[in-house]
C-alpha cells in the first residue's frame, strides 16, 4: 500500500509544488515558534498549572474539613450520645428501684431520708453541670465518663444506705427476738 502512495506522490509531485503559502502565514508561524514567545508561554502555562493544582488541593482540604470531618464528628457524637442515653436510662431505672426499696425504711428511719435526698441533690447538681459542659462540647468523652461515674455514685450511695438499713433492721429484729425469749 505504501508503494502505491509513494508512486502517486512521485507522479503528482509537480501538482503538490504549485501552491506556496502566503508570506503572512510564514510570519504567523515565526511568531508562534519564536524563542521569546515560547519561554513566556511555557512560564504562563506552568504558573497556571501550579495554580490549578493548588486550587484543587485547597478545595479538597476545604471539602474534607467542612463536610467529611464534620460528618465523622457528628456520627461519633451521635454514637456517644446514644451510649450516654442508654447509660442514663439504665442507671435511672436502677436508682428508681433503690429509692422505692428505700421508701420502705423511711417510717422507721426518717432521719436517713433527708440525708439521702440531700446527697442525691448534690450529685444531681454535679450531673447538671456536666451536662452543661457536654452541651459546650468540652472533651465529650471525659464528660460522658464523668456523668456515668456520677450515676454510679448515686447507685452505690443508695445500695450502701440500703445495706446499712437492712443490717440495722436485722439486728433490731434479732434483738427483739432475744428480748422476747
């Protein structure tokens, strides 16, 4: 195939040489291909390429910071707040049970009621402050752990008081039994 093309070109060479480009066209080619313009155009394209790369990098960082990181923080906070709600529900249920059980002892040990309620009020004030800090997003994990510890303290306080009241009541019952014998 290339033999046919070569033969065609050789046979028709005179027709190809008939047309010459205009001198204006050669002037335009010289301007495009000239050394001073080429250096400027390369520098221009280089600057634009660097600017485009920097723009892409900055936009990527911006999108990450504004959307992706924020979504990760929200999902972390949502899971953290879900754990806190679950813990609050558990401890509040346990505390209510202990308070109900403790009410049985109030007629017999009325002075204990006020001490327990005062201690619980103090712990509630601390919990309220911790929830305010949690709302301000100050070290969420630490605040959540402190809130859970606060609930544990309430529950332990009630359990300890109940154990002591049970023990005193048992001793009183034993004393009454020995007294009656």
